[in-house]
C-alpha cells in the first residue's frame, strides 16, 4: 500500500462472513503521511449476511471513502501522469 499510494489507484476491500479481517482493517488504517502519502484504501465489512444489504446501501458504503481520496490525491497531483510508469493522464487519448 505504501508504494501504491503514489499511484492514481484507490483500493476498496470488502469482507464477507464472520472473519474479523484484521489484515484488511490494517491496510485501511495505515497512517498518513507516516506510512503512505495519501489514504488510498477503504475496507467494508459486509457482515455474515451480505445479501441483507440493499444495492443502494452497498454501493454507498463501497464508495464512502473514494471522494476523500479523489480530493487528497488531486491535491498531490496524482490524477495526472502516474509516477515512474509513463502512463498517460486519465482521459487522454492513446
């Protein structure tokens, strides 16, 4: 996650079932800026009964952290050309 935080990527992890998902929670809670330059991960524990979620509630929960990542990553210039990859900025024709 640390090196990936410098790329224009946001990771959304979802846990289904009774597990506590300690590793995924740890990824979601890595310190900024000590462990990564931007919070680029989210975690949703969808509980033991994922079918109990309405589509709207599930998508709202899945996207809850994405807007703050967009703002923080944009402030750092991460929406443009990806560092060290030579990738084109989003939306630029190939």
